C-alpha cells in the first residue's frame, strides 16, 4: 500500500465525540457498517427504522447530522429531509445512502451528500469531513 493511500484512509479520530448522528431506514448490513464506522470515530449515534421515529428523535434531541436511506418504507425521503430541517430550524446536514447510480441530481436534491452502495469507510469519512466540519 502506498503512503498516499494510507494517508487518505487514516482515521478521523477524535473528530466526532461531541456529535450526535441519527441513521434512518437502513438495512441490517448498512446498519452494521455504519455502526462500526461511527463507533470507531466516537460519534453518539441513534438508529431508527422509520421517518416518524426520525422526526421524533430530532424533536427530542439536538442532532448534528442525519444519514438516511433514500428509499424509506414509510414516507418519501426528500419530504422527510425537508421536515427534519424545518424541525431543527438550522442547516441540518442530511446524507443519503442509495444503490441507484442516477445521473440526475434532481433525484437527490434534498440531500447534502449521497453515498452510493456499497458503503465504504472512505465514502463515509468524506461526507463526515465535509459536513460536520461546518458545524464545529
């Protein structure tokens, strides 16, 4: 492995200990991967299955970021992103996870960033660096 590769994949520690992240509607494999990646970085993380649970969590807690599946079972993910931002009354970073390899950006308009499956540590780190740095 080259030195460049090692530098790009170095852990972000201790970047996230004070951050609270909600993960919404992901499958079991994605949940395991995200839990591993976010736990490694020290983030406080809540996993929820539905859009309704996400709205409740955002109402009950201060949230720094939402990571969600772009295809939710119980509601439209873009509508949920809009409602979450309205509840937070701030620019809440929302990261989408999708298997779609869509060329059209309009499909993902409500998201700050899209992580395409398969989920990889580097992809998650890139999103965290870009969007959590703005709220520190």
